[in-house]
C-alpha cells in the first residue's frame, strides 16, 4: 500500500491518478499474454450461438473469462495507490468482486463444465439481488444525513429525499447497470470502451464534488473523500486499455460474464456515490439501448405470436445482420458514447 507510505500523494490527486492509470495499464498489458495462454491451454473458449451472425463462427474457442485480468488489475492497483480506509475504495471493490463472483460461476459452468446455459437465470438473478441489496444497505448505512439518501436530478438540480426507499433505488441501479453492461459485451471491444468513458465522466463529478468550492460553483453536492473515485476511475481506464490491447478486433480474449457483470455493477456504485445515477443513464446510453432492445424483442415475441422487432437482440447483432461489419458497429457505438458522455457533462454548465 504505497499510498500509506507516500504522504505527498495524499495531496496531489491528479499525480496519483496518473500513476494508477499507468500502473494498471502496464500490469494488464504484461499479464494478459500469460492469462491468454493459460485459458487456451485449458480450452476455456467462447461457444458461439448457431443462430447468430455467421461472421462470429470463427470466434468459437476464443479464450474467455479475460475479465478476471481486469478485476485483478483494478484490485492490485488500488492496493498500491488507493486509500483502503475510504468507503470510496472498499465499497466499489466489494461490488466489483461480488458481481464478479456471480459472473465467474456462470462462466465456469458454461465454459468448463460445458453447461449450455451456464448458471440458471433464476439463480443468477437471485445472486445479483442478494449482492444488490447488501450494497444498498451498506450505502444506506454509510449515508450522511438526508442528502446522502437523496436523488438529485441533473440540470434542474432538484433534490428528492428518498429515505428508506433509497435501498430500493440503489438495488435497481446496481443490478440494472450490471446486467446492461453484460448485455452489451457481445462484440470485440464493444463494452470496455464505454465503461472507460463513463468512468472518466464520473471521475469529473467525483473530483468537483470533493472540493467544497468547486461543488458550490457547479451546484453539485459536496462529498468529502470522493477524490478516491478519481483514482478508481483512472485504474479502470488503465486496466481497460491494457485489456483492449488484446480485446480489440479481432479479439484474442473475451471478457466473459466475470468481467461485464462486475464492471457494470461497479459503474452503478460509482454513480450512486457521487449522486449522478440519472446521468449514468445518459452517458451509458449505449448500455440502455442494448437492454431496451432485449426487453422489446422478448416482449414482442411473447405478445405478438413470435414476431420480432429486430433481426436479433441485443441490438448490436441487429446491425450486424443488416450488413454492418463488426468493427463499424463497435466504432459507431463508441462514437455514440463519446457524444453521450459530453452531453452528460453539459449538466455542469
């Protein structure tokens, strides 16, 4: 825990963020080949749906569960440069590994035990619900005063006290965010870049909220200690870039549920801790779109006698079946996320 022994870093948050990003990037970049070889050796490869785009057939057997690398990188980096006594460090880490454990079990059953559907949906949702409620209770207990359990509307800066209903709200945000990122993770590099971009945007709000004068100037709630979320965001970016080096098209490794469920839940927790969960809906619009496409597709199939709205859901597969090359789909979703993140930042104006 170098943070503990280097008092200078306590004050210079941006320097510590840069070092965290660099540490995470180097660690992920160096460790990824080892993990890829290990996963390949034990044939932990991705199965491909028979009804999916034909271009995906050559992905069969690609090493999966690379999300473990991202989780390990984030954890190691925070152990080095994060303040482990801060709730802004240990609560997100708890979320990361709790949702990661659910994803790991799902991946293990699918990829190693060769169970076609992995962890049964009802057990998967039950586990997510338990984790979501635990995190909700923790955040409720740690909240300081009515403001700590309030919902803040961006742009209008209206504050809605939720009281005990805050537990329900946290549950919905964390579990919803976890599943949304999981649904998005279907193309090479598609999920990790929006995760990084959203983390950067949330870091901006964390940085401004951590300083009482900046918080007042930008009409944000002052959140003492939120600077640690800047370190977390920098770590996510570093780990994400190192992973993307091998996950970009054509991917040498996939994230798997162990990564996507964990990173989705982590974004939800970060947004809640800076009271910007409604802005997460905007900046994470790609995740929202992917989720809505699945809900609409399933609803249409059940209510309209088997009729579908999209050629295939989630919606990134719809565009593939319309003839868009996979890299074009991915790049356009990245561009959309950049624009949505910028839109979310206009709430500061």
